[in-house]
C-alpha cells in the first residue's frame, strides 16, 4: 500500500514537472533574472567606482560585463544578454529581431508614451523570449554613456572600443534591453 502510494506520488510529480511552462511563469522568471542581472552589475560597478574611481569602472565593465551576465544565466538556466542599437561592446549589438523591438519602443518614447515593462514572445519549441527595456535613470550612467564624458574616461573607453557608439545618452533615454531566453 505504501509502495503504491509512493509510486503514485512519483508519477504525479513527474506529470507536474512535465507541464509546459506557462507565459505567466516565463514572465516571472524573466523579471527575476533581469533584476538579478542589473543589480549584480550595478552593485559591483558602484563598488569599483567608489574604491578605485571611474576609469577603473570602465575596465570593470569591460572585464566583467559579459562574464557576470553569463554567470547569472547559468545560475538560472536561461540564456541572457544586454543588447543595444547604439552599443559599446560589439558583442552587445541587437539582432535584426531585437532591433525591431527597440525601434518600436523608441517610437513610443518619442511620442511620449510609456514603455511596456516587458514583452514576451512564445517560441515554437515551448520556450519563451523575454525582453525588458533598460532606461537611463541614474546620473552615474552618464559618466560613461553621456554626451560629456570626461577626457580620461573617453580615452579609456575608446582604447577598448574603437567603434563605441554609446556616448550619446541622457536621462530617460532607452539604452537597450535585457533579453532572457527561457527554455520550456
Ligand atoms: C564606468 C563606466 C560605465 C558606467 C558608469 C556605466 N557603464 Fe554601461 N558600459 C560600460 C562599458 C565599458 C560597457 C561595455 C562592456 C560590457 O559589455 O558591459 C558598457 C555596456 C553597457 C550596456 C550593454 C550594451 C553595450 O552598449 O555594450 C548597457 C545596456 C549599459 N552599459 C548600460 C548602463 C547603464 C544603464 C548604466 C548606469 C546604471 C551604465 N551602463 C553605467 C561602461 C559604463
């Protein structure tokens, strides 16, 4: 009897685990992973700037931006990136599909309409793609992404990213987006 109950429970939990991921669950996961990523990057960067200054912050981003993104992705079993149409790191250039979304969001901004908190698209394989805008809210961002970047900072950035296209932003601008690929 006990054995029967146990195997029934095992069967039940297998069935529950095999349930397809709902859109609501995907959104929850996307939100969680995005805020974890932005907080991780933000906290580490702020600490580096406070202890070693802004130029050292440039090196911090360059050495750790993608590494920390990959770490958060692995911890959460998702794919993860930050992309932009006016990017700094060539590896963060938005794809054609992603560009369409960013252009659409920029049109909303120009029309002074609010941006969606996120967008989510279901994939043919049962997974989801979750997109979340990154808007410049903190004046700190402008020290490396604004129009009046200090010469020493600009020099450090240009040495690492000769094709840099990310020194043009002001508060309230759409900087790019987080893209989370959530498997089914
Ligand atoms: C100390 C300089 C510095 C500061 C401050 C800074 N960034 Fe960056 N940012 C960089 C560098 C360098 C890269 C490229 C390296 C990488 O891949 O992360 C980058 C990349 C990015 C990217 C990825 C897209 C791309 O262009 O490569 C986003 C999005 C971004 N920054 C947003 C922000 C936001 C939002 C803030 C403020 C909270 C901020 N940054 C503050 C230096 C900085």
